[in-house]
C-alpha cells in the first residue's frame, strides 16, 4: 500500500528539488540582448503567431536582477562586450544563456577586429541557434532545450555530498584543455593554460 493510496487522490508526493526544477523550467524570465536582425525574430517569437508564453517564458525583463535566461541575438562588438558581461553578472543564479544566430555564435559574416567572434569566448552558452537570422521556431526549440537542461540539472547539495572533484582532480563541469593544437599550417602549438590571466 503506497502513501498516495493512503492519502487519497488530492495529494502528490515529491521532493522539494523536483518542484523547484519544475517551477524554474516552466517560468523562465528572459533578458533579451538584441542588437541586430536576430532581435526582430526574437520579437516575432513573442507575438501571437508563435506565442512564447505557451512555454512560460513571456515575461521579458529588461532588468537583469529579475531575469534568469539571457538571449544574445545579433552581433556584439568589443566595446559592447563589457556591458553584456555586466548584465550577465547582475543576473541571479541559476542562469542560462542562448546564443541566437550566426553573429552571436561565431561572428557570422562579420569577421572583423571590431566584433566578438562568438559570445562563448566570454559567457557560458548553454544553447546555440544557427541561422542568419534564425526563425522564431528555432528560438522556441532552444527554449525547450533549455527547459530540458533545467529539468536534468542535479542538485548542488547532492554534488557537495558526493565530493566536488572528478577523478582527474579537475573541478566539476570543466574539461581539461588539450596540450597541443594543430595550427592551420600543420604546425603544432601549445594551448594556453586556463589558469593564466
């Protein structure tokens, strides 16, 4: 005889962590950082035709202290990157980042010294959306992937109990940098250490 049978049909038994994950993934508050044509597609995603509110993410906040999902859509210049970093740092934990479009993900066709060639050089990106510009359906797909990531996240208390180091001695969630990389000309060069500043 299970506990549900004893308590009746109006009681659900679960853990606090499961309820918190469910609430987080179904009530995302995006912080848009739109700088180009991808931002127009992001705005279209909020319209009635695509209706991002079906996924619980319609509360667009231009205040980083109230947001937990940053959507970087469009090209980001080097002068703009400190502003983007400051906004990201002001967002409360846990937070996630979507890189929307070719310009935000890799610099796109703008391979110039003034533009950042991918925001993942400065921010931890959780989901990339390809395209120039990507369709609103692609942003909805990325949103569902972020929701899946949130639902699969392990609790930080569980990882603290199990120990915070991997068998290699690295911190959890990081990967060791390769010792050598092959340059385009066929030469090998040492990869920079992650501890150097």
